[in-house]
C-alpha cells in the first residue's frame, strides 16, 4: 500500500524505521541524479511520516492548537494606559500568564491613531512576544479576532499587524480573498466611527461641498435605528434615495458588501432596495404608497387653504367654496399622482426584470402592445388624436429602455424629454401641411418598436444568464 | 581539481575535500581568510586581499570592498580608468583564491562548488556563476551557506537523528536554516533570510551615531579619513564582544576627536537590526513546522555572530543558550569543501546525501470569486511553495474566467506576498484555448519544475486541444548573457594579479602606506621606511629583501602598538 510500498516497509513501521528505509532508498535515488525517482520517494516519505504521526498519540512537545474561545466584544475599547512591558529574565521561559486578548485589545486601541510606525514600535516593545511559541499562538488568536469580530482598524495598521505576526505571505491564511475583505471591512468600520466622516468624504473621491454634505447626511441616515415611519418619510424625496444609494455603492462597491457597524444593516438593505426595486416589491410599494399619501396630503392642504381664503374673503360659509376646494385638491393630487405613476413606470421599464410570470412578460411586451394598439387605432379610427396618445408613451418608454445606462444619454436626456413632448404638435403641424397624418403616426410607432427591438436584443444574453 | 569556495562579503576562503577530510588553503600571507577587497595599482595590476584592504585607506579611489551586496544588479564601480561589474570584482577575488589553491597543491583548479546565501535570488545566483566563468572555472554547484555550515558541523560532530538550526550572520547577509540529520541524510527543512543584513549594517549604525555625536558630516570627511574611521569602529565593535566599552579616536584636519560606546548603548542602537532578524527566524521555524523545544541545537556561524547581542537574541527567542562548537569564520568554507567531495562522489562520503529546499514561492496570478460572485484579481497562487524540497515538479489546473474566452495569460511570479503586485514577475505565457467549451471544462494544466541548480521550467498543457507550451524565462536585468560573459572574460584577462611571490612585499608596502595615512606623528619616519624598502625591492636580491621585510614588519608592529 502506498506510501509504504514505495519505501519497502510495513504499514506498522515506526518513525525510526521509516527514516531508515528512506535513507537507504535515497542513496539509490539521489536528487541530482534521478529527480523523478527522488520526488516520488520524498513524497512517499512525507506521507508515511504524516500517517505515523497521526496514529501516534499526540506528542507532549507539540501543544495542540487551542480551540478559539468565544470572543469578547472588541468594539468598545477603553483608552487604557499602556503598561510598561514586563521584562522576564532571559533564561526563563516566557510567562504563561500573557493575556493575548488584553494585548490585542490594546493593539486595536493603539491602531486607532492610524500611525503604523508607532504601532510597530509598540508591538516590538513586548518582551514576552520574543518567544517563538507564544508569538505563534497570539498570531493565531489575532486571525480569529479578524475573522470573527473584525474590530475597526485602518488598513495600514492592519498590514503592520499581519507583518508583525508573519501572516503577510501567500501561504499563511487559506482564504486570502476573505482576509482582504475583512481588511477592507475593518478599515471602513474604522473610518465610519463618528468624527472621521470628513476624511471619509475625501477618500470616497467626493468633490464639492454639496456632494459632501449629501454624503454626510446619507451616512447619518444609515446609522440611525431602523423605523418604518422615519425611513418612509425620508424616502418620499427621490434625491434622498439616490444620494443614499450612491453613498453605499461608493463605500461598499458594486454589488455592495455588507457595511460594518456603526452602519445599521437594515438601513443599508432598505436604501439599496429602495433604489433598485420597481413598484411591485414590498419596499417599492411602500415608498409609492408614502408618496401617494404625501401627494394627497399636499392637494388637501392646498385645497383647504385656498377654500379657507375664499371663505374668509366672502365672510361666510359657502357650499360652492367647499366644492371648489375639493376639486382643486383632487386635481392637484391627480397631477402629482400621475407624475409619480409615470416616473415609476419609466423606472420599472428601464430596469431589468427576469422573464418569469405575469410581471416579467408585461415588462417585456408593454412597449410593443402600446405601439401596436397605436398603429391599430391610427389606422382604424378617424381621430388620430387617440393614436397619438398611445404613440408618445410607447416612444418614451422604448427610448428610456434603450438609453438606460448609456453615458451619452445623461446630457441629452432633458432635450429628449422635451422633444418627445413636442413631437405631437410638431408632427401634427407637419401632417396638416402635407396632409398625411396616418404615415407620421405609423412611422413614430414604428420607431418605438425598432428601439424596443434593439434593446430586447441587447438584453438577451443577460436574460439567458438570469434564467441559468 | 574540484575545490570548495566561500565567497563572502568581507572574507573569502578556499579549500578542498582532501585525504584528511576538508582542508583549507592559506594565501600568500599564510592566512586562511582573504579579505574580499580588490584594488588596482598604478600599473593597472590588481591587488586582492589584505594589501587591497590596506589600500582602501591609502588609495580609496582605486579600491573597493563589500561588492557581494551588489551581485545580481547592474551597479558598476570605477577603479582607476575602468569600471567593473560586481561579477568581475568577484572573479578577481576568485582568481586570487585559485592561485593560492594551485600553489598549495600543485594542481590546476578547473571546477568549484561556491557557497551563496540561502536567500540569494535567481539573478544573484546567476551572477555568482558568471563570476566563476569569468575567473576561468566551471561552477559545478552552488551550495547554500547555512547548509554548508551544517554539513561541516554535522559530519564533524557525527550527531545522528538530530534537528538543528543554523544561524548564519555574515558580513553582509543573514541566513537561517532548519535541518535534520539521520542515517547520513542531511535534510534541509526550511531556509529564510535577509540579503541586506549583516555585520556591515551594525558598523553603519555605529558610524552614523559616531558622526552625529561628534557633530561631523559624512560628506565633509575625505575618503581616507572615513576609511580609517570605519576600520577603527570595526575594531571597537570587535572589542565590545569582550569588554564593556570601547573608545575610538579620530583625527580630522589636525583635530583629534574621541568617542566611546558601551555595551548598553550598542544594544540600543542595534535594536532595529535585531528586530529585522526576528522575521527570518520565525518564518524558518514555522515553515519547518517545529516548536522551539523540538530543536536539539542552535549553531551560530558567520563572523558577526560573535557579537554578544546575537546569542542573547537567540536565547530570548528560543529560551535557551545557543551552542557553538564550530569556528564561525571557517564553517561555511569547510562545508563547501564537503559539498565538493559529495559532488565528486568521494568514497568516504558515499553514505551522505544532501537534500535542499527552494527558498522562494513560485506561482501564478489568479482571479478569485467572492461570496457574491464578484471577481477580484491580482491574487498570487503559489504552485511551488517556498521550502519545498528540490528537485520538485508540481502541476495545477487553471480555468478561464469568462465563457467564450479564447486566450489565457499565465504569469510567472516569485515572492511571498498574497498579492502579485508586491512579488517579482519572472515572465508570462499566453496559451490559446477552445472558446466553445464552458469554462469549467476548459482546464489548462500549468507545471512548474525546479531543479537542484535552481533553474525553473514552466510548461502549460491545454487539456481540450492537447497543445503544449513552454516558457523560456526572460533575461533578468541584472544577469549577463553568455555572449556578454565571453566579451567580458577577454577584457578581464588583461588585468593581471600580482604573482604570489611578490604579494608579501606588496602587502607590507600597502600596510606601511596605510599607517602613513593614519599616523600624523611619525609620518616622515614611515615615509623614509617606504622609500628605503622600495629601493631594496629594486635590487631583486631575495635574501636582502627578506631581511628588510622582517625588519620593516617589526617596526610597523611597534608603531601600531603604541
């Protein structure tokens, strides 16, 4: 049985026998004369030794790695004064009473100033850590702290800690990616502690006072306790949603990782969903509900105000004034509602919805349905007006889909919007001049269909991936 | 004849595996240690060894030392009218050593085993081999210095079944190796080191502090004065091994300065260097997977390990006193001689097999996917882990990231950092893959093979097409090509080293000239002696010259002892 067959010994051989067999075989397979034979032999030797050690009762010389104890919370570090290191006499083994957790607590506190050089000096000043065995143990403990508690620490100091414990090489930690992410997380959490938001804005690459102010506000929002009433009130304003989402993406990347405390994870989840989900999700619906309620309230207030002014002018209560007041309130609310609904519809159309269920199909076919019915109406009915009413939205939505995520479109967008609104009067003027209204309507609906088709083609690979 | 050579930063030695085991050969002055210093005289002849070392003070513009630290780089040194690469300077030292060996045995030296620091990089190893070629010999094998020391020590002590650590602090390099010896097998478990840490750095620290304390600028001193200062500080450093404090006197422009240092101050100044020494020790122990208690012995070699700071450092880290039975200056050279005996398959070494390790990790660059499916690039994936036993050949499979990818670039990196940006790129290989296959079925097998001489071979095998690719590692900037070595060999052959018969006289003259520079009081007297000795040399009468030489030597001894 391999590896024993390669060495020519029994599987029950002890370490001494394995070594002797290896030494004899090695003299026939010298590394410089028979490289392949040597490598085979050496691998067999290593494997045999390993099995031998695994079967043998644990040698007293090698202390078993201590299982990581549950970690004490590391975040609130009291600013303790650093005690002078205890100097053990040189010949004596290091004291066993070294408190690794207290030491690491202090290291985190020391790193808070973000001065890697000072941290290194502080680490090197610990006399007890000259001992090889103790230092290895404390290093392992530090890794456990990093992976479990991730205390706030700037990345320069983090690197210094890894270098001090010689954990900064490729083989030291199995999951290097995870380690890198913990590093980033700890750096962020150090940055996010109150009082460093100003620097943070700088590291996020924000220019301009206005941008910084918004980012600072967004950070404040993210750190609040989560309450539906508060967040919905804030989410009524679309720019809050946008700026908070932008801040999260700048900090956590795209797609964003979970931000460390003091950011509230529920807040992060809410604002990310608020920005990305359409009206058919819980959060999306809640926000739209809040906005509708807001619009109604606004209309009502205005109506009541105007009506009250009217009544004060007249000097008496009048049912006609009440009717006018209700009408005004209703019309204002309706306009606001219409705008909200339309912008939500556009947003939803722009986004990506997997082709599954009713919603998915509706998302895909809304534009062609609108454009097709516009063509039918224009052809069949005498009033081109009804056709136009369907063509313009179809064109709007199709363009919104095509131009989504394109850099060019950002500067052109206001002009495009204006253009689509003006297309009806301009086109009807042209149509009345040449007296062929039907052709104009047809070509615009056709353009909408074309734009939609281009976009659908572009989205095809994504759709396939989403399905897979 | 096959010889063993220790080509050190401050001193070099030569020897061979003779009838009585490893034997070292003395130079023309009867010393085993030849200083690694080269100097050119007015005729364009080269001086190597003690004479050149003395000329560092009297002729600083045409003398150079510590050039081993520049091996593997393009740095050139100007001596007289000609500039030299570090390989050429080393070649001159090798030529002087070879002349000594040939004089001692009467045989021609054709091949050599040369020791190099274990942590020498590929470029530095190639430069050492080039130095051998330039000196007209074939370098059969490069042996790692701590391994050589272990060979000498282990075979001498005949300790079977023991594990030990060799701590090698030389003039310019620091190496640590963990080894095991059993049944005639010398197995290196791990090596680590620092190529820019040695006795010279301790001297630098002393020099800087001394100048700062005396309020002098280094640029304000002429080359001769700073040479004198360095040699006096070296003496003081050595004195600190035995006594509690040492004093240095220095004359600058007629003014005499005095500076003294005690042990505690030196320890404090050296602390940053001691901190740097911790890293290789910790890494070697971890890579060997050994606890401090499992080591049987700790062997200190290298001249700088004589400083009392070093045993104290080892005690602090390992909790016990290091053991030292070897001569720290000669252990490596003796080991190189044993290695030459092994290489020539000497009968008495038939039972000895040496296995060594590759000091660096070698691998490639990969992209990793995190928990959310995001790609993150720039990670280093080692294929041959550092401290693998050589020769070694390992294969690993890699897959394209995206579907429809038609090419895959495989970079070859050397280093220890988990991110490739901090490692050294050795080369790259671009392979074509079948874009129609899904990525997970489109493996490319990358094989790294590292042989006993430290040559890396990279092969890639595309599993879908069966195509083979091989990488020829690109020329490193600090390495000479075979063509360049040939042209430089011819140029270097023009530089003659003084014959051995003359060297004793030349060394004495150089010494007298150094003393002339150093001593302000007796200058006229020394100058008269020099003139007289030169006149005697003109007579070419061996008997008279010998008599005068002994007399002058005694006179200089008396002068220096005052």
